[in-house]
C-alpha cells in the first residue's frame, strides 16, 4: 500500500484526485503502477487501477493477470472493478471506502457477483485512514471559497 500511496501523492500535481494503484506478482515483483490521470490526459478511463492494469499486462505480455494482486488507495468504481475481474486478478487490496461510487461492497459489489466467471479475494481497509486523509485534504483545497 505504501507504493500505491506514493503514486496517489503524485496525482494532484496535475489536478487529479489522489488515487494510486500498483499490480504485484505473486513473488512480490512490481508489474505495474498508476495514478489518476483523467485531468492530465483528458481521458475518462485514466483511473489509477486501469493505468496500473495496462502497465502490468504490457509487462507480462498478456491481458491475463492470474496470480496478481491489485493494491489501490480507494475502493474501485464499477469500471475498475470490472477491469480487474476481466483481467483475472486474484486479489484486490484497497484502502479507503468509496461510499459515493464504490463497486466492491459500498454501492455495488461487482467483484463478488456470482454471475461473473472470476471473483478475486478482497482485502479492504488497508491503511484506510491514511488513504482517506489524502482525499480529504485534496477536496478541502477544492472547496475553499475563491478570494476576491
């Protein structure tokens, strides 16, 4: 989670929400990393998880990431939860809960849907307070009234 937090801390430099993700192989090798880049890239799919999954797939030369663990600072949304299921990621570790858009138990539970052909293990709440504090600080600066 420390590596995902390090990625998250880089996102606000280009106006993006501080969410970071890493994909790790079963032997602990880093396969991919990412941070939110929707604002930077003008791409609605540039979520930290998607960027990390793309990097991992490129590194291993396959879209199948069986055995891998995705570690992310915020509970994945429906797009990202779907992507990790389709990539056959074995394990999801996440920090802060996302009550507004979370798809791993908060609003939806995409990764545990028995109708899908793959269901990763889920480990929630890892360093949740630290992950949530990054988001709270980021949005606090966004909500300050403009000085006249």
